[in-house]
């Protein structure tokens, strides 16, 4: 059978999600727990990769097993062997042809900024501190520019040769709660570092280092403006949205 895992993790200690031979990753920890539970080496397939230090609230990954273990016991068994900063929240049996990456309609990310001249020990793990005043109205106008289909090559890290850099953004907005600024974005898919560079350009907009025309030029792949990447610790994969597998998509 094929099962889908819904996973939450704090990415601080990990060099991203994807397995690497010379660094600790979330995938390695998950596969180690599966091997200890089932006694067999199994490779999992995620809905997407997250970079080093990035967190996830509802990552989705699948694997195939012939163990016969009841689905409702797999999460408890894996969690027994997982470290405290990774947890399998739910396990769902899915069809054999289900692909967590290709079947996803969209992904939702959130980037959190603590805007204060004084650091906060309680906020430092999951947000990046930005010092000084920010023009929030201008940052909201900038977020609106990302909506729709654009070529995000100027917002991307290294991209595979001949790979398309066009992506569609369905939602892009800021919310504020005292000193905490949260940027939420939903897109059909994202390039490496794309969200962090999008946020970087919006913060530079709020600081007066970029203008709206600069952001427009970045989206048109022209001009000399550049998008700076924000630190990974403020970024979290909130959820993966599936049209035909709503049980995998948390509400809210």
C-alpha cells in the first residue's frame, strides 16, 4: 500500500528536507524511523523540498510498504523513533498512483518578521528580526505585484538548466500583530529561495531601498535591481493543497 504522511518539523538543526550524504536532513530522520519500525529501507517522496533551516507545519510525503501494519498505528510507531523536532501528525492511505508533488494544486508559505529594535528570545527561532521603521502600506502594495503568473528568475537561487522559472501566485499578503509581521503566499510551485527573495524585496521596499518600479522590473526580468534573500529561520511551509485529496490539506 501507499501511505501519505503529514509532517511537522522545526528545521533549525537540519540541512533542508532532502536526503544528503554529508549532512543531517529531515528525510534521513524520517527514513531511519521507517526502517526501525518496519525493518526495511524505504525511500520517501515529498511534496517539495525545504531549504536548510526552513520549518514546516504540514509537509506531505509518501512511501510504499507491504508490511501489513494498520495505517492508524504507523504515526505512533514512527514518532517513537523520531527526534522531538519532527513529528508525523497523521497517516492516510492513498492510491498507488498518488504523487505528492505532481498532484499538489498549490503550496502555502509564511514568512515571519519581528520588527523591533530590541530582540526577543521567544521569537528568535521562528522569525527574523528587522530593525527600524517599515512602510507597511508600501509593502502591501508590493505584495500585490506578485499576484498572477510571472517569470521569477530574478527571485530564484540556482535553478536546473532548461527548467522553467515561471510560476503562478494565487495569494500574496501581509498581516500584522503588534511587532510581528507575517507574509503569506500561495503559489502553484516555488523556485529555490523564491519566497525568501520575494520577502527580501518587500522589506527593502519598506525600508526605502527599493521602489515599486524596481519590483516591477524584477518581475519583468529587467533593470539592475536585485532581490536579497532573507534568513531561512523565518520561513515555514504551512500546507500543501490538494483538490482531490482534501484529507491531506488542513483547514484554516
